[in-house]
C-alpha cells in the first residue's frame, strides 16, 4: 500500500517560515515527479510547486516564486517544501502528491497525480 505522509504544518506569524515534509512508503518515487498542492477554505485545490523525477526541473505558481522552494531526497523517499516569508493568504491545507509514471516531469494538473497525502494544515496569522 502506497502512502504519502505530510508533516511540518502549523501556526506561524506572517513573515515566518515553515518546512513541510512528505515521506512516501510502499513505493519508491525516485523516478517520479512530485508536487505540492493546497486548498484554502471555500476555494478549490490549487497547484503550488512541482519537481521532476531528477530533481532538476521545478515549477511554481507565481504567488510563491522567490518564497517557496521544493526539493527532494531520493534516499529518504521524501520531498520538501520550504516556505519563507509566509503571508496570510498562504493559509491552507497543503497536500503532497506523486505521479505514477517513471521518469515523469512535474505537472500543474492534479489529475496527473495518482498518489496523495492526507494533508497538513498551515495557518499564517496576520
């Protein structure tokens, strides 16, 4: 059974930082792209960032560019999202997602991801 487990969420003041982690079990994601999505109350889930299977290609939504960094450690089967200069509007449940294809590239389309974590809450106080 494949599981993605996120951690690292919490309550932080605006301007602060958090690092989210997503550790996979049951399957290696060393050859698959990974992504982070988020869903704020009353809004649809949106793409945040993705990283290719090699870790050399990244994509971010404009609102987090320069503040968030996605990375991965294939030896730990883990992907990270470093979030700096957090803003109130970053408040959401953050989800980790993994693609099933080998040598896959990142995608902004949530339907391209087969595996999902349960989500971790990030709350930024203004």
